[in-house]
C-alpha cells in the first residue's frame, strides 16, 4: 500500500481545510492515502466540541470554527501540521486504533530526538514532562479521515497563553527545540514521515511538492 506525501509548505488554514474536504469526497476505493504536510499561518482553530470560554484573548490571531473533533488549538510557523487522509474502511481500522496510531507516530518521532513522550489518559495528544507537545483532531466521513495532528518543533509558544490548549486549563505547552539543539522543520518532517510509514505499514512512500490550489 502506497502513501503519497504532499509537502504544501506554508499555507492558509481554510484553503487546506477546503481542499481536504474536496479530496475526501472525490476519492474512491482505489485512491492512495495521502499525507499532507504544512505549516499554517497563525490561527486558532475550534473543534466541534470547543467552548468559546477557552479562547482567553485572541488579539490579532484569527479564530476558525472547523468540523474536526476536539477543542481549541493553535497553529503557527515552526509547527508541523500533518493531515493523514486515510481510508479506514478499506483497512478495517477503527477510529480508536487510528487515534492511538497517530499518537504513536508522534511518540516515535520524538524518540528520534531522545525525547520521552507519553499519552495522558482521557486527553488525546502527546505530552512531555506533563506539557503538551502534540495535538490531534479528526473528521471521519464515509469511513475516510481528514484533519490530523500537529507537532510543535521550533515556534513562538506565546499564543498558547491566549487559550486553554485543547480545553485544558493551565496546560503548559512545549516543543522539540526545548529539548534538542539545532532542530529544523525539514529534519522533523523526515522523521515524522518515516514514523507514519512504519506505524501504518505503508510499503512505499512517494513524496510530491504541490501548492494547495492543485487540490481545490
């Protein structure tokens, strides 16, 4: 089973969200799963369960209400956002297993930096020293997923002080650069893609570079 990886570079959140919906609705049983990698311009996104009380002070950062699960989170430069557009029905994978595998991808990636990450019961995502370093939010439509995970690499973490990350009051946030020197987005992406291939047992990975307009 082949995984097509699309490096979208830096993108607007809504443009990629719209493109994911188009791709998901147009794919069929023979379409390869795709992994879209991007950094978003600064944005707060609200999941379907999100409560406005968890946005403390957005200031100049836009707020987007989405169709993914989960609460409020932040995306910005220096953070990898990875959207795995996967046909769960084709491989008979449950949503619970899919979520666990996405968390494992982040844990494996962080292990490459000798960063010991773990889960926090009842709160999706990945944590290091009780600080959140990776988040996830999904939408499943007709057995096919879109949205995905975000992993903090080397970014300005101050916008997280303007929200309760993932609805967790007082939750501290961290990033790879706090533990590993000379961290780069490109290196982290390479490690993350390898982890996706391993955890989800893709036989082959084909890497492409496309602008998001190619999927609109």
